[in-house]
C-alpha cells in the first residue's frame, strides 16, 4: 500500500470543495459564483407552504374549484419545464480561487500607476495650477524657464522666442485665411463625381504586390500645401460616449482629421480669444479644449474625431470637433502658482513661510507681485533668516487663514 502524494491530496481536496449548481445557459464560472442558490430554495419552500395553506382552506370551506386549480397547476408546471430547459448544470468551486482571479484581472504595477494618476488629477482639480516648491532643488533653477506676468491678458510675449528645433522643418503661411480662400475657390478639373476611372500606378516595387492583392484601396486627391507638415489647432469637445474619466495633456491620441488618420501627443489649451491661451493639464468631461500638435496641413472645415488607445487593441472615442486653423504662432502659456502661508500678521505686514526654503530664492523672485486668495495684492519686502521666511507688505489687512500666491 502506498501513501497518496501531495498532488493527489490537493486534487481530492479541490474535488470535495466543488459542487454542481443550476445556472442559466451561457453563464460563465465567474458570473455563476455570484448567483445565490439559497434564494431559490427559499422561494420553493414558500410556494410549498402556500399550496398547503390553500389545500387546508379548500378542505374547510369545501369550495368547488378543483378544475380551476388543476388548470393553474398545469400552467405552473409548463412554466417550470420551460425554465428548466433554459438552465444547465455547472460544476464550480465553493471557495473562489483568488490566485486565478489576480492572474487574469489584476496587474499590481498598472494599478499603482493608475492610483497615482487619479491622485494627481484630483489635486489639480482642487488646486488648479498650484505646484509645491521642491526642497531638494533651488526654486530659481526649477522655474528658470518661467517669467512673472502682471497681467495674463495684456502682457507682451514674442511668439518667435525660444522656439523648438522642430519648428525649422515645418511650413508656415504668411496669411492662412487668404490662402484657404484662394485654394478652396480654385476650379478643379478632372473626372466627374460618380464616374468610373482607371488609375495606373508607375514605379511600384514588385515586393509590394502581395500586400495589395485582394484589398480595397482608397485614393484621395490633395489640395495645394496638404503634403506639407505644420502645427494644427483643433477644437475638441468631450464625447459623452467616452469611458475615460479624463485625458492628460501630452498623452498619445489617435486623430481622424477628414480622411487622414494619425497618432500624436497634443498639448491642451483654453478655447478663448486673445493672443495668449492658458495651458491645460487635463481634458475633462463637459469641457471644450484646443489641441495643438504637429500634423499634415488641412483646410477647414474638416471634422475631427479623437480616440484613445485602450487595452485589447481597441479605441475609446474621447472627443469630437473641427479644425480651427494652421498656426504655429499660437502662444500656449503654462501657468504655475507657488503658494505660501502667513506665519505672523500685523495689519498690512505678514511673515510668509513654505513658499521658498532658502534666502537666495527670495531675492530672485522679489520683483514679482504677490496676491492672496481673498484678493489682496502686495510684494516681498525682505527675506528673514536663511530658511525661507520673508516679510511681505499688502494693500490691506491680511487674514491668518489666507493663502499667499506668486
């Protein structure tokens, strides 16, 4: 006689835990685990009790309704037979296998990344454009590409300043509206709409022939300048069919612009008038934003569909819109706000901390105007000590619970 092995013991234990249950046809094992069998048993017991009570009442009152009772019992039995045909037996484990579920549905590293994205999104929604000053890097180095604007609307900004190197390879119109009017107003000669034509493609490599056999090809004609690359601006409104909660700026998106389809990582900005437009970090439901990206030139009106890649090789419709213009000179300004808290307050003077953490940063940002969330305006008078405390003067009484912004 031999003792059972560990594998045999485990198999016997798993077999003992399994049971057979009647479930609707087409139900998966995961769905069947959520079906409560006790409710069916309780309903059957209640029906039996009601039948017994009815029989007792018939015996006492001697009501001649036997034929009606037989008809009702016959209809109930037919309904039960029909329900039984729609059911099937499924053998499943009483205790769910958590290891199999984790292996199929859970990716811990992806969930951690998703949680961090949700935290950043909620923080941005609660405190828009506010950024914590880093303690390991000097603020004058971390924010050296920024400048202080007294007025976002009226301050001047040169659109040709500090352009990226990729701008040397794109095309820019001297007057886009005039060019669009001229191009769309030209008379086009060729085949009439609805007629059949024969196209001959010359100088096509023989190695490409197997790729086109048995496939349908779509041929489109190009207007002047549509073979060039430039910077396009498209106005997109959030689609109610989207499954995403938000889309972060510079995420990879798939654009359907007219008959073209391309993937890009656009930046978002407000859809507003003026010569400067505020950079948006997120595209949320119910909003309308302008997406700016490198793309082939097209002329409006051109419909836009924006999709986002989701696992499984599918696409999620994020938004719909239209092409605004082709303008590389559109100024998108990224606003960043540094916040501090009043430490001591005396009338119009306040000692502010937690905005900077060294004396040199305070001297660097001293010319920039300060403001508070309650509408007070002021400026930095002098630094105090070496740990980032500074004395500030405002145009009115400052509250201890107010927040100082720069």
